[in-house]
C-alpha cells in the first residue's frame, strides 16, 4: 500500500496544480483538530450522499483521512459513481506537506 501511495504522489501534485478540491473524510471532530486549509470535510459515511455535490465541482478530487484507509474507501465510492479524476491522497498531513512544497 505504501508503494502505491508513493507512486500516486506525483498524481496528487498534478491534481493540486490543476485546482483539485481536497475532501477530508475523517470525522468532524478529527477535522476540527487539524486540517488542510480550504479542504472540505465530508465524513466517509456521507460520501455516497455527497456524490452529486462533488461531481458538480467539476474539479479533480483528492481524498484524505488519517492513514489512507477511509480515503481509499471514499475514492472507490466516487469512482464507481462515475467521477473520473479521484485520487487517494493518504493522510491529510502528507498532502499538506506536498502543498507546502508547491
């Protein structure tokens, strides 16, 4: 799984450069304790109900959580709903580090 994330790191960078929206799928409590500025909090159990909201943004999507497990689940839900450009960013902290280096 870690190798897959490292491979996907460049895709995350590209998506960020293309104006990606960052969706944090942790709980509101986790989100309130630390987050990526301008990210959107949609807990993983609400992703299915938020597909049209996310689709309407018409931007690449980067999903983050604490470790990458919940974001992978959310990515699969969005992909199966037909949203093309969705990336599992892994932990929100690792994506924040990428953003800070851009």
